[in-house]
């Protein structure tokens, strides 16, 4: 199938999930372009896609730095783990950083924001499954992170992001993330990928991050 056909199918599935959830506002579709070949990126741009997710700063710079000039309405989101020494590059390139997950990163992002005079939107990643190998603030530590750590550094997150454990049903994780976002009055809920975006929409996702279902398999 062509990119445009994949896109039409995903948009249709998003619409149906919104109808099922009796939602009036549709979530934004974040096209996850990591490790995709150039021709698919160009096809996505030609089809009108403007919101892209990337999981590595350097790869994103290579892919987007020059394309940004041609497409001033692009919105780039960083959805993969960020090393604190890449904070400045990340703040320079991305419109939204979905992955703030620790105090040290709050500090280096705050420094970069001040130095560059540019403030991307920031979401806090939550490790809803409390998986040792996974990034994210633990649910039990979120309150202190949002009410002490972030304000200490002058950072005001606009939402929460999570990746549920691969081997569990995602619904309870999405429900937990939605509950936490409501508790702290955070507007953005970045949740749902190719395999579970419809479930995420039922639980209130405002941004679904879809890669392989849209572009095809990635190049590993
Ligand atoms: C790669 C990735 C996605 C997209 O995954 P697909 O299963 O290909 O849709 C979404 N979110 C994050 C954080 C990712 O790293």
C-alpha cells in the first residue's frame, strides 16, 4: 500500500475510535519517522503530514534540519530517551519533548531553554508499569516531580507520556496515565502506538504516536 493509503486507513481508524469513545475532538496523529527511508518521509510530507516523532536527537537533526526550512509548519516531537548532554540540541530542534523523566534532565533542559531563549512544550514520561529497564517517573514519585522538581527549574509540563509494558493489556496503563494527567490538570496525553492507538483513544489520548502502521516496517 502507498503511504497515502496507509494514512487514510489510520485516519479512518482514529475517527471510528473517536466515535466509539463518543469523543468530539480527535487526537493528533504523530507520525513516528525514526529509521524510515527518505522516500517514505517525502511521501508523508506530500500527503500533508506535518507532525513527526523521532527517538534520537542526532538522527532527527539529519532528517529534519534542512526540511524544516522548506516546511515551516512542521512540528517535531522527541519521543525517545534523552541524554542530558543532548539537551541543548533537543531544545534547538524540537517543538515538543515528550520524555522528561528525571531531575537532572529537568536541570539541563532548563539551562538550554534559558540559553537558547526557546521553550519547547514538555511532557513528563511516566513508567506506568514500573519496569526497571524503562524510562519514566514512577507513578508514586510523580507528585513530587511535578510539584517540586519541575517548579524548582522553572519548567511547566503540559502533559504526560507513557509506553505500557509490551506483554500487558495497555488499557489499565492508559487509564492510569489519564487519571494522573487529570489530577495535575495537564492537557496533553501522549499515548498509543501502532498496536494500541485505538485503545489509547478510548482512554483520552490527545496524541497518538504511530510508526510502522503508517510507514511500514522500520529498517533495523
Ligand atoms: C517507535 C515508537 C513509536 C511507534 O511505534 P510503532 O509501533 O511503530 O507505531 C511510538 N512511541 C515511541 C516512544 C516509540 O519509540
